[in-house]
C-alpha cells in the first residue's frame, strides 16, 4: 500500500499539473491601477470645473463645495472596490509562490485606500466646520478663500499624494509581469535560501537589527503559509488519485 501511495505521489509530482503550478501567472492589476490614476485626475479636474460651471450658470453656486464632497465620497467608494480587487489578485499571486514580490508591494498597493480614507475624513471635518460655524454668506467677507476653495485644496493634496504611490506600484507590477520569474517557493535554491535566512536571523539577533529581523521573519511566515497551501493541494490531489485507483480495481 505504501508503495502504491509513493507511485501516486511520484506520478503527481512529475505530471504536467505540477509543472503548471510553477508556471508564470501575470498579475492582473494593471488596469485597476490605471483606472485609479484616471479616476484621481478626473476628480481633480471636476472639482474645479463643476463649481465654476455652477457659479457661471447661477444654478448651484451655493452648493459647489457640497458637490465636490459628494464626488469625493464616490471617489473613495470606487477606491475601496478597486482595493478589494487588487487584494484578491495579490492573494492569488501569493498562493502561487511569489512571496518576495508580495512583501515588496505590501504597503504600496494599499496606499490609495489609506490616503483617500484620511483625506475623506479631513474633507468631512472641513465641510462640517464651514456648515456649522462659518456659512458662506456670513464668512465670505472675512476669509481670503471661499469654502469650495478649501475643499479644492484638500482634493489637490490628496491627488498629489496618491498618484506617486499608484505610479510606483504600477511600475513594480509591469516589471514583475515582464520578468516572468519562477515563483520563489519553487526555485531550486529554496532550501539554501531558508538556511541562509536562518543564518542571517541568528546574526541579526546578535546585532539586534530589529528591522532586518522583522523582514526575515515576515519572509519565513509567507513561505510557511505558501507551503501549507501547497501541501493541502497535494493532499487533495493524492486523495483524488487514490479514489480513482480504487474505483478501477
């Protein structure tokens, strides 16, 4: 029985299915990143065009700042959806074995969500302050800028902060897709890499290099998580082959 199980495992490891596990899978987040760039630029442009048109047509001049706040809320909601999509794609990328890339882009890919959330909160506070303590008809003579101008300043700063993160992430993804690297967990020097990590960890503990130690532990954690998922797939495949073999006997 053990020999039969060994044959099943050997047939699976040498089969095309196992080879497909280590095939390169491109990360499908470039359209999402480009869409976020277009969305941020559109918000920036519309935050100036809409209040100007309202003032010119004299149909919503007193509501210009409110309209910009509504556009910001829509922008944030779309960013949340895009962030969920990007996280899902990176989950598939991580379980495929690309651990180093996942660690490298861990903070960059989520920066638009965090930045837009912070500026969304700031914009909400500013708009409510003006509404409660400084209506436009009472403070217009005492302020150098109108309420809508302050809202526009917040939007400008938000876009200026977000765009570099998205572009930086987009460059990383483009290079990753162009490189067609073998997954980290399937490289031939995986064992030696883990030994090197263990050796480096011991050295870093001696020198109390906290940042380096944290990075190494994070890599080991990602590697363990991937190997657990891979072992689960192998176990499931072995059970399927065993059942098929028993049915043919």
